[in-house]
């Protein structure tokens, strides 16, 4: 399925936001997003761009584009079971989002290695003026997001078996083994997909923060935001970000 937004959609959104902002007082800004997450093992920082229109003294209409950077899982570890304990089987541990198939002849794990999420948000920003140079606010938005995922397949070492399912005398007999992995070996193998899978959905995205205005036309904006990516056949991941940047007000 094609992504619900592309470069043309982004341009149309930006033009619409700018036009709306010119009808009313508004703003435009960009910021760096310092991201954290407990859903993934590694998380890049990202960036965001915001456009807004001042609907009232206490309410802004806001549109945003955000790129969260890469969210990644560490490769799982393969653990050999205790041969004296039938309940302690060979297995992959510390798995991210994927499936594993482990038996005497095969030991494989297939799942997401990393993904990159980005999206377009539209929502409301409720603001309160603290003094003539500081403003605090809370924001709630819908975020139409897209994630490009890269999958990985990992094979753990296995002993050699023939076509009848019998173990060979030499466990490393690659020549006569019938259970070679996709790398053509019996040893460790890691294959990363060259094609990305696209997933998209719409979720709530909210945050709160503050603006500091050294000049009437310039503001320093800081915000804490959070979104939970929730889609079918996709890891439910919560991304948190602290962003800091500049806004131009007109």
C-alpha cells in the first residue's frame, strides 16, 4: 500500500498552513528532537518543523512535520539449552519484534532490525501567557505517520543432518549436509533485507512546553512530546522526544 503522504502531500500541507497563518497572526519554526524510548534498544535523534495560526489569544492551530530518525533492535542472542533438562531448549533471547524457528536442524530468527518513522501532525495548542516574554502550552494532535522497516534473518550454528534427518558423523560436514542455511553454511549467518516494508497509521500525538520570546518576532520553543505507534503487524512502540528550536512569529 502506498504511503498516505508523500512529498506532494507535505508541500500542500505546508502551503495550506502558511496561507492560513497569513490570514491570521502565525508562526513558523524548526527544532531538533532529542528522542528516547523504552520500546527499542537504540533510538536516533530527529527534527521537526512546525507551522501555526493564532486562532485566539489562548488557542493556536498547528501543523507539524516530524522525523524521528532510526529506531533499532539489537540482534538476539542464541542460547543452547541444557541437554539434561528437556524443558530447557535451544532458543533466541532478547528478541525484538519477530518470530523464531528452532529445532535440531534449523535455528532461525526473522524480524525487524530497525525502522524510521516520520509523520505529519495537525492539532490544537492551548496556551497561557505567563508574562510578556514567556508562554506555556499544552498540545494535542493527530499524527499521520509512516515507518519504513528493514527486516533481518539470523541463523544460529547447527550440526549437519542428511536428507533422512539423521545426524552426520561430522557435525561440520557442509558437503553432505542437507540443512544448510540461506548463506550456504552451518555456522552463524545474518541476512538483512534490501527492501523496506512500509507501515502507516494515524495516532494521537501530544505534548507540552514553553516559549521564550526575547523579541516580538522571535521565540525559543521547548517541548516534551509523546506518541505511541500502533498498527497491525507492527511493534507497538512509544517514542518520546524533547525538542528545542526557534520560531519566527508574524
